[in-house]
C-alpha cells in the first residue's frame, strides 16, 4: 500500500513536470509573436523565383554565364595567379581545430569557425600566430549550446555567435570575454553584418511558429526595424545540403545564392534583392520534374547518373572576379569569371609550379581579403607531399616556400593560401 502511494506520487510529479514543460513550450511560442510584432515590420515581396525567371530582361546588369557547352581546362597555375602567399596557422594544444566551416578576416585578424569538432572560433593574426579563441560551449548564461554561424561587429570589435538551438545571439569580445545575449525570435542558416545592418538568410531553418516566414528569406535589420524580402524556392524545401558560402560579404556589398533549383547569385541593393548573375547549365540544368525521390535521398548520385550540374550556392566575389563552384558528373568544377571582360575559366586541375605549388585555384575559395584576394585552404598533407619537389627545385625566389614546406607536419592546422588573380 505504501509502495503504491509512493509510485502514485512519483507518477503525478512526472506528469506535472511534463505538462509544465508542454505549457512552457507553448507559452514560449505564443509569447514570440507579439514581441516580434513590436518591431516596425514592412514586408517587401519583391519577387518569387518564377517571376525572377520571367523578368530577367528587366535587370540590365545581370550577367548570364553559359556553362552548358564549356569544357574544363588544365592550366599552368602561374598563368592565372598574379600574387600568392601562404599563412600556416599556428598549431598547439589550445589552437588545434578540426574542420574549417567558415573564415572571416577583419582588422588583420583571421577568424576560423570549427562548428562540430571543438565548437569554437579561433583567432589568429595575419602571420598565423594564435591570439585567442571563443570556446563557451555549455549551459551557463554566457554559454552557447551550438554554433550555427557567426559574424563580426568590427566597429565594437565583437564576435556574434548564433545558437540555433536556443535561437539566441551571443556577443563576445575578440579576447573571448562575454558581453551579452539577444533573442532572435526566428531561426536562420547564415547571417552577416555589413555596416550598421545585419542580414539573415533563413534557408531551410525551422520557423514553424512564424508561418509567414518563407524558405530562402532575407531579413534586414536597420536600427530595430525589420524589412523582409522574400525569395521563395519551394522545390528546394525537401532537399537538404550543407550550407557553405551561400552568403558572402565583400567590401561594401553582400551577395547570396539559393542552392539546387535556382542558379542565380543575388546582391542586396538597398531594400531589394537583385539577381546579378545567372549560371546557365543548358541541358545539365536541374528541372522541377527531376526532383523525384532519388534526388531527395541521394542527390549527388542522382546528378551524376542523370548528367546534371549541381550548384550548391558556394561562391565568393571580389571587385574583379566572381568565383563559384558546382558539381558536374560527380566532379567539382572551380570557376573564375572576370566581371569586366566576361571571360570564364573552368579549372578541373592545374600543372603545378613553384610560384603556386599548392594550386589554390583548384581549392574552394572560402573568404575574401582586401576586396581582391581569394582565401583558400591547403591541407598540410598536400604540403608535405610536395616537400621533396620544392627542396629539389628551390632557389632564392622560393626561399619562403621552402621554409614553409619543411616546417609543416601532417597533423598541423590547415595552411591558408591568399591568391590574387591576373586579368584574363
């Protein structure tokens, strides 16, 4: 009898906790909407995907890049690279990271995000010397549970971390000191700060508590005001790809791309989203009729089997050149488009030479430095593989390169390659 009473008590307690959690969860969701509505919100429904397709001729400055009948080429690396230098990121216990998910460079500091491995942001100087890191993973008031993305507030010298699990922004100084948190009231895939404005790319983020927030939606925050600009791509909703460089800040402009179905690269101009480039894959274009179950579950196999071209949104844009990457027949194609001449180089592989032994034009461009320099990653194992070649062919001109290859070990952090292209 006594045992039954105890069991009944615990059952009641557990039920109370569960109901309490459900009520709290529902209350949290209900509380979000009125708080959000306090902002002065203007919905600018500029265009959806179909209307952009129909109105291409309305945008005088859009550039169509034809890729359908273009062949990739093997080139000598130095024929396209004007300047190239390498920065080996210091490797020690407190600075060792796993994967590079994002790179930002600001105030001659390099910020590296390792989203899943160490759940940290590492800060190095331009010589690769480790400065500090933000490693606040936990459950405390100044700690995030996960990092979806980060951006920089250069004016206040702060790193802004987005925790999509808690739907919060965490602000830290460059030395890792906690500043504050801020509730976002919506979730997003990527965000960037440009001047006094913050831009959010929602992508496939979960915003069920706000039905009016659509897929692929940019929200511009300007002094507490939200201006929403919708670019909808409904065919993409059931396909999930790892986001990578879909939003890119370079100098004083911001661009973004929507993966899979929409082969445009857009720029944010005032309050509008304007298509600046269209990638035309010809017969290799993925059409809505292609998006069957095979594409939903094994999209890489599907595009290879059907001989389609997959643009996942990865791009970087300097003042002179647009870089973008797509997959054709299961192979990555690195493309460089000269915005002035209209010339295009599709690089599958290069002939190495001592001026750029690690062939950066074959590696994905992750960031922009000083508005005209691409930043790529070089695996340390690739460097050690070329050690004998560099030592054998070394001269006074390659003294720095020789020193680099002889100092790098397979277990070190990645090496950053900064490369500026020639006009072509």
